[in-house]
């Protein structure tokens, strides 16, 4: 549909402006340099202009942008004349370019039209209209493609995490059914209700994790002050069942009495994803250690475990990628969607922090840091001395 509309607009421009060729470019500035992408064209193949010859197109657009209004330029000896000659022999005599630029939402576009017989057309207002219409079509196409990509990605990873959500939902249903059948004393009902509630929280965390992972515009909401100790207590408490099943213990070190300004739900989710991985991939009868430390201008939370270890080489760098699971993890047949560490990195980076991983003979250590600007220090008299 958009492609057909684009052809109609170019045909009208060709007739109205008497063009032999035309280009619509999207451009942006970065570090003082201009970058140009040819997004639509008339009688000129656009693809090569986005390749080795893009630098010349950038130079032409830069020169044209020096004049604030729509205008015509003589392009004798300009790089673009040589580009056109190489791309289409019929254009090698082009010496005039009609130029105008417009903004659509947050993107900038420019139009370059080459009149037939190099005659000035005095139709710059029409050229500006063509530029605006083509730019709006190009902008719409980009947004539709981005939406398609997002929907495809979301569909893929909804399937990937489906078994996790299904597991939590089945557990909730089973526990509630157990309660309803009775007979249970008050203590037994409380235990089952607590277990069901934890499964509800787990399902919510999985859904929240998926939402963060597939949202290309993810940004932090309102922050609140919370102690690191509180975050770690909640995270470890949620792992009690798996810890008991695999006979694994968690040892939480001193948290320095620190409070941090974070989006609690998301920051807790990031730390929980690291701890969950440590629990899933630890050997039985081992201890997971969580240590909070101060390193230069950052507060670092480190989670170490003894387990299957990390992949080597470039594959290790991919553990933070969207949807990636290493071969070792797959062979263990452990449930996982490949979005936990990706989400963790996304959240921590949004908080201004960093994530990284080390490995030594003692095991694997995942680190998540926050800048000290997010730390709320207690009064000196109340700090715990080490």
C-alpha cells in the first residue's frame, strides 16, 4: 500500500517538476558529523548510495543544508554529479539540484530533485510538498516495520517463556485446588495459600521480565529509596523452594547498611535473575554467596556460585544477548527463556550501572553495580563498621 502511494507521488513529482531523477534522504547529526540514508528514489538505484558512495551524498546534503530555505543549487563539479554519472549515464549532465528539507516527528528528511534539461523550474513550493509527502510515507513505513519486528519478537518470546508461565499457573491452580478439597487445619491452609501467592508473584515477575525485554522504548519509572538488605532478603526468600530441593544454601554478606534510589520492582527483578541463574546452575550441596562492596564510585552486588560454569571465548559475551542460552544450559534440560540476563543488563544500565561476569577456580561471579549517585548513605553514627 505504502509502496504504491510512493510510486504515485514520484510520478506526480516527475511530471509536475519535470524531473529526470530524485532522491529522498533521511539525515541526522552525530558528534558534529552528518549521516545520510537514501530512503526513496526516482530513476536512480538507492542501494549503492547507502554503500561506498554515501560519503559523497553526505557532503552534498551538508552543503545544501547551509542554506536554510528551499533552493536550487548549481552542482557543477560536485560529488553528486559524479555519483549520478556512475549510477545512470543519462544523468551525468545534471548540473542543477532542487533541494528542500522537512522534519516529520523526530526525524529529518531532505529532497534532491534533478530537473530535465537542467532548467530551473521555480517550483520549490511544489518540491517542498513532494518532500513532505514522501517523508511522511517513509516515516510511516519505518514505524510499521519497527512494529512488525516488535510483534514478531514478542510472539517468539511469549512462546519461549510460555512454559515458565504455564508452570506457575499450574502450580497456583494445584495449590488452590488442594486447599478447596480440604480437610486442612488453619496452619496447613496458610502454608498452601502462601505457596500459591509466591507462584502468583513468580508469574507476575516472568510477565514483567518479558515486558521489559521486548520493549524497545523501555525507560525507568519513579524511583524509591530501599535498602539493599531488603532487596536481597526478598530475592533469597523467593528461592527457598529450589534451594531446599537442591540442598543449596545462600550466604548474604554485610550490605553496609546502604539504601539505594531505584525502581524497586525492576531492580529487584534484575538481581533476582542473577540469583535464579546461580541457583539453577549450581551443583548440589554448595553455597551461593552474595556480597555488597564499594569500588571507587560504584556500589557492587556480586553473586558467586559453584556450578556448570560459563561458556568460553566469544560465546561468553553472548550470555547477555536477547534469547541466548548456552549449550551447557540446554543440555541440562533446565527451564529457561534466555531473557533473564538480557533483562538484568537492560535494567541495570537504565539505572546508570554496569553488569559483568568473572570466573575463577572457586566458581562464577556475576556483578551488578550502581553509581554512588543512587546511594543514600545513613548517618555516620549508624553505619555498620567492618
